[in-house]
C-alpha cells in the first residue's frame, strides 16, 4: 500500500471505494447513535458516524479513533483499505457491541452529550462490550496501533472463532446474509399509504433497510449482514411505517427459524464441493409465519433459503426474503 492520498472531491478508485461503502444500508446510519446520513468516519475503527458522535471520537485521541470527513478530508490508501476491510457499521458493531449487558440502552440520535460520551468511551476506549479475548489491555499512540489494532482484531474475530477464555461468552459460528426482496399488500398506516422499512434483529444485533416512500408493495432488494452466535435464536423481523413527526407505527412482524438453514449447511460442510441440490426444509405450520414450505438449497456453491412470510399481528401484508449462510472462513 502506498502513501498517496485521495481527495474525495476528485474522481478516482479511492473515492469510489469509500462512496460505495458509505451507500450500503447499514452505513446510512451512525454506528453509535443511529442518526441518519453520517458524514464522518473513524478510519482506523472502520465505522461511519454523525457529527455529534464525531466530537466524542475526537476527544478519545487519534490512537483510538482517527476521525475524517467523508466529503472534505483527504484519505490515504491505508485508511481506505482499513475501512473496506472492516466492511462498515454492521460488521464493526457485531464485534464492538457483541456483549452489551442486558437492559443496557444505546444512545439515540437525540441523546445528550453526556450519554453519548459515556457510551462511546465504554465501547471503544474501555472496550467493555468486546469479547474479552479481543480486548487490548494497553494501547500505544504509535502507528502500529492505528493501522492494525482495531481493524485487524475485528476481521480476525470473524475468521477465527475458537477462543473460549470466558465462561458463558457467546462465540460467532458464521454470518447470515439476508436479502430483503419485497413486500406485498402491506398495511396502511398513513392516510392512504405507508412508508415501510424492515428491521431485523438477531441477539444484540439490529439492522434495517431503507425507507420506501408511499408504497404498500415495496421492492427493496437490499442485503443485510448479521453475525450468528453459537446459541442463536430466531431471526426477528418487524416492518415499520416511517413517520417524521411521531413514533414509527408497526406494520407487522414475524420470526424466522434459522435451525433448518444452519443445521443443513453445517452437515454438508463445504457447499462448493456439491452440485445444486436441496439439503433441508422449514415446514409451514399453524405456529409459524410461513406461506409455503421453505427449502434450503445449495445454489452455485452457496447455501441459500427462500422465505415467504405472512406478517403477524397485522391486518395484511407479506414479505419475501432470501437467506444465505456464510461460514466464518469464507
């Protein structure tokens, strides 16, 4: 990697790589408080953040968080490579927020400076939510700490999940890619329509799609990524109507049983060794949200599952998704 810097106002591969990363759905909201449209980033941690959180990050010192403007500052090859390697907010938060204590609440976009500061320091400086084996007990202000400590330990934690140093701590066993395809006949929550978006929750992780304006049959075709803990439960799905002036109204929910997908995938091992074939099935029943039986298939060397759901606790609405299992070594 060279020392050439990229000015984001000019065309070039560096600018394109960073902008491509910024427009991904999980990077459209601040990694620390969820505020929309973040314009700042911590280059060595690998997250996009809002202006308010940016101020706290700067106070941590550059040996912990090197803050740059996405649009105004020049970025070096190393800094862009670090951001791309981490992959953005969802990947970083699945590590930095892996062990948030039960009942602990993240700050929201309107949080006070004190709440914001306490949370960010706990998350990055004190490393209270990290898996203990990943914590850095002493951080120098040297260049090696900036370039490798944070982004490297995040990526290593995805690639190797065999440390059991702390009893009761959850290990990640793989990654789940969820493609939210479309909704059909969703419920009306405004005067004549709704502005729907989908929220997925697995353990402590939450990701969401973009909002589709005034559409009861929205098409997202968005891919969201979640880390799967060893003791995984169902993938929880909720659809909301975005409202600018009041709390967002819920437009239905459902749960997805991940057991058929993950058990089948692990039983077959390296899916690339097999041709296209069905390897498992989640059966429709009266106590789940499936519209039809959902099969688990190897497709072009990948383990995938198409799911059609009838939203629960709502007058109408269906949702189509595609799940893909990704082992840690992929």
